C-alpha cells in the first residue's frame, strides 16, 4: 500500500501536462474486440484502470504491448473466450464495456457484476434494458450475468431511460458490427463517448447524428484496426484548474480541447477564478475568489461533471460564503467530506446527495485515506492547501485515474512525495 506525504501551503507555478482521457481509452480498448488487425493507440495514460483492462483483454486471448511513449498496440483477432475474468472484472467498473463488443462478435458474453469505486449503487439495469432491444437475453446466476443474442434485430429504435455513458457506449459497440440499422434516442454526449464514436468511424463504422442525443448506427460487415490518438482528459484538466485556483500561483495546463471545458470554466468563472484559453492550453492566474452563495449541481453532459464535484467542494472551503453542492447521480459521492471536516472544514451533510460548504476556513493536515479516485484526488488538494503535514494512504486508488500525479504536482511546486 502506497501513500502520499504532503506539506501544504505551496503555490503551483509553471505547467502541467495532461494525458489521454481515461474514460475514452477504456471503451476504445474494449471496442478493439470488433476489429481486424492491429490497432495503435497514442496518448494512453499509464494508469491502473488501463492496465486492468489490458489484462482482461489478454486473458480473453488478445495480444497487447505498451510502449514507453504512451502508445498501446493491441490485436484482438485471436480472442477465443467470451467469459471475462471474474477477479479482474471486480476491480474495474469499466469491465461492463466488454459486453457490447463480445455480443457483436460472438453473440454472447459472460461477466460478473463489475467492480470499481464505491460511490453508491451502480446497477447495470439500463444496459440490460437496452441490450434487450437488440435481441439480447440476460440470465443471472448469483453475480454472474450470461448474455445471449436470441434474435437478430435488423431495424428499430431504442430509447435509453437515462443518458448513461457506459450503456450508450455498449450500444454503440454492440450495433456497429454485423447487420442492422438501429436508431438510438437519449444517447449520452460526453466527450469520451464521442471519442469512442470517432474511433469506430475511423475503423469503418457508419454512425449518423453524432453530437446530438439521437444517432443512427448502420452496422458494417467488418471493422479494421487503425492508428488513433485519445483526446485529452477534460476531468484531469478541470482537476488541475481547481488545484491552481485553490493553491494560487499561475499554471499552464496543456493540451486541452476548449469545447470540452465550457461548463467547467463557466463554473470557475462564477467562483472568481481567472483563466484564459490560448491555442491548446489553459492558463489559470492568481485569483481573488468570489463570495459564493451558489448552488452547483452535477449532471449528464453538458452539465457540470460529477467527477469534478469532490475537488470543487475542497475549493469551496476557501470561498467567502456558503455553497450548496448537489450530485443526484451517486448517493455516496459526498461522504468523503467527513475527512475534510476533521481537517477543519465547515460542512453540513444534508443528505446522501447534498452538502453545504461554509467558507473560508483554514484546513490542517492530518492522516487521511483515499476512498475512491475522485475523493482521493480531492484530499490531495485539501492537503496542498492545509497547514502542516498530511499523509494520504491507499494512493494506489488515486493512481487508478491519475498517472504520476505526485511527480507532475511536484514539478509545479507542490511539496508532495510518494512512499511505499
């Protein structure tokens, strides 16, 4: 078990490089099951979740190799199993993304209920519902799901009861190969979903209506391996922007896609954060944080991302006034705030989905542990702005989503080190 040791009250200066979107590379890796030949992905973050997905694909029969320059070469032509390794699936929520491509290629799939962060009940009911619309039957034995395509649906329309990211991605992969002309309504619009679609288009898929919540997929007889670069992670960009705003100083964050940041920057502007987009970089400048009194709610794209709620709550401890945070998506997202309260934050937990943060308050360092990826990185921020020394245990949980976090922050002036 690793830990971060942090001494707070250091400004961030200089620049931080952002890696590829974790939530884009995982479905793109899964979709390689659909492709003939070799695929090379660049700008791939070397993080635990990517490694686990790679291990799953190898167990299924794929060939896979990481290069040192953030390139991943994979070939899934020799995959000969439809049963996802149970131990690995329990480590990774994104293992659910293997259902769609396995069904498209083999007509069946077997997987235990996927694991991952404990941030509330995370059912796969939406997946089961929409896969049934593609003629897929599901049987459950304990925590094992058995999927079988029992009939071919060559034409139709499927409405998603919620714009679920992973259900949208599974549908996209399940319907891109074979026969059929399927329309989807209430489709997710997050940047990582569109990156998966862009990858499939390059591989030979035919998808109409991208950029809207109504799309049409015309299945193709075959899809082929390609070279593809993963988009920068807008959650990483937002995380480092919040870090810079809370710690002070001037920070360049690059590369960025500005159109992925509109709501994030809108919220930060309302909190008094000074920023500018120049070419492919985001600059955060020393800011006089605003009086708050705001209500910030997470939601599906283009609303504020749920994955940035935790670090933004930490930033709110430094605002003047009270800020209400509401995350209707996950009922355990807010529970990490008890650790902030022990550091000196004034926070009222209204219910599992809402907290009120009162500021500004001084935080004091302490012994902390990381409950999930996003809460963990929020605790890193809390330690960076706190007086004294903090120790954050279980930093490997944070490393599931952030590559070399301590090295990048240390390069920008933070007093942070990793110890095994």
